[in-house]
């Protein structure tokens, strides 16, 4: 089942656009700079497996240094919410 889930997630991640990230952030009450959109897009595309299946602490620490505090706090909050949902699904 994990292989199917991973396949579906990877296909979804491939299709995420920077505009998707901007729209999601706005829906969550955050306005991102273009730099933040680019950084978040890079982390989603390159490290999504670690965020879902591993320990992303190092990546979160890197993000914290690169985005505004308000943006980082929202990223951390959303990550915890989605991580709880994933853990409950397993």
C-alpha cells in the first residue's frame, strides 16, 4: 500500500506549481514573497519524502533561516497538522 501511496503523492508533487503554493498560502492567510515561493517549491519538490516518511528537522531548520518568521510559523503549524493526519491514516 505504501508504494501506491508514494506513487500517488509523487505524481501530485510533480504537478504542484508555484501558483498552487501561492494560492494555498493565501487561503491560509499568508502572503509569500517570490523568494519564499521559490524556496518552498524547491523543498516540496526535493524533500517531500523526508517530510512524509522521515525526520525533516534539518530541512525545517534550513527553512526557518530563509523565510519570514510568520511564514515559518505557519509552515511548522501546517506540517504538524498534516503529519498528525498522515500518522492517523497509517
